[in-house]
């Protein structure tokens, strides 16, 4: 009975255009932020932070980047892993070449280099679309990883071929390297995701977002009304690659610590695409929900047999996990093809109409 619009008066244009127009939504989001920033670092142990929460935050950022391109602009891409690799290797080169450079500035510069690469590989979108464009971005995925493997300059010609995050400080705290605490890396990842998600939400609500959606729905009609496909599509590729590049930099420097090109394989591209599809195309919240679903569900499926007392061999358990995981994704897409974001929206609509939800 308390989730109502009655009594929530909007007296200014800014209040009418707010992201959260209802008071209860603002209170709920404030509670979520307090829980994420203050309670979780104190409660979660090393395993939960390192193996669950930090990768969830990083993949959420990558999913938001892909959703800007695929969900809002309608340009299908399978090169997410390659653009993440550009961000990771750019960060490695910048931190080793300029040791005194602020790590946040390094992340932004790495995203900028990934955006430039995204623009180059986004040029085919001016002529092709759909699955043909997906194949073109897939070629970008393989070419980028091949380049980083064959050219030793990208990994400073070390014998292992890996890139390793050197220790760096931010506000007097070690945030990268082996000495960085998991709580610090978690808070930095959460802060970056929060700022970038807020920025993306405001982008898609404005002129740029409306141009993307017009191109997605009918590009010919969008061009007739004055939207330039060249600038609009390349801007979508640039911003999407920027987000993915920052996510790739975070994956090495705030999560893995050391990685090679296999860490950004085609499997990562498909995984991020599944996050966007399951979470909901054209939704910032859906990207985060999809990342939570894809990241947490395998952990749940692994621990369920242990909770019920079943002792299953590891190899058989992994096979069962993959079968159940794939089946749940297919079932979910049949039940609600618009993703988790649509289920969240339906639940809120039912609450607002209660006790007459139908």
C-alpha cells in the first residue's frame, strides 16, 4: 500500500525527469548503495570479494558497454573480449612506461584507446548489419588477440608472454598488485561501475540515446528525419568499446593480477552477450542483473549438491552444471524474452496497482 505515485508531487522539470521519480525508489536505491559500499566490505570474506563480487562488477561494466551498442543502437557485436584486451594491454603499457601516472587516469586512457579501435572496427556497420556485422566484429576479436600474441612490444617482450599488474597507490592505499587488499579493489571497482552506470543512464535518456534507438528501430527513417548514421553508429561503437576497455583494464589490475590473451577469448565475448540478452536489451539495470545471473548461477549450481549431501565427481559435476545452466537460460528466454529487467518492471507495476495487480 505504500508504493504509490499519489502524494509524490513534481513541481519542477528536473524532478519530472529524475531517474527515480518515486520517493520509495530513491530510498531503496540509497539503501542498496549503503549496503554495497559500507556493509559488504565489512561482511564479505576474501573468497566472496575475489571470486564473486569483483568479477560481477567488472562484467557488469562490460555488459553495460555492449548493451549501449547492441541494445540501444541495434549493432550486434561479438568483439567484446577483443576490446577488453585492448584496455588491459593499454593499461599495462601505460603503467610500465609512466609509473607516476594516476591509475584512474590510466584506466580512462585505456578506454580511450579501446574506443579508437572500436571506431575502426565499427566502420563496416555503415554498409552491413545483423549477422554480417557480427562476423565482422568476430574478425576483430581474433585479429586483436593474434596481434597481442605475436607482437612482443605489447607485453614488454617478457618470456612468459603475460601481463602483470604492477603495484599502484590511490589516496594512499595500494589498489593494484599483490599487496592490494580485496576490500580496496572491490570498493574501487564498485565506485567505477556506479559512476559509469550513472553516466550511461543519462546518455541513453538524452539526444544521443534517442538517436541510437531511432537507428536501431529503422535506420532509413532516422536518416530522413536528420540523424546521421555515420556519426551515430561510430559514437555507439566508441562508447561501447570505451566501457569494455575500462572493464578489461579492471579485470587484470583489480581482479586477476596477471593474464594472457586467453583471458579475453571468444568465450568472454559470448558470456557478456548472454548477460545482455538475459538481463534485457536496452536496459542499464538489465545489464547488471544479467551479469549477476551469469556470474552467480554457476556458483549456486556448484554448491547445491554439497548442501543436499550429494558427492558427485568433479568432471561430472561440471558437465551437469553446464547442462543445467544452458537449460535455465533457454527456459528463461522462453518465459520472458525481454530479460530480467522486464520481470523487475512487471513486479513494480503490480506493486503500484496492488491490491488489483491484474
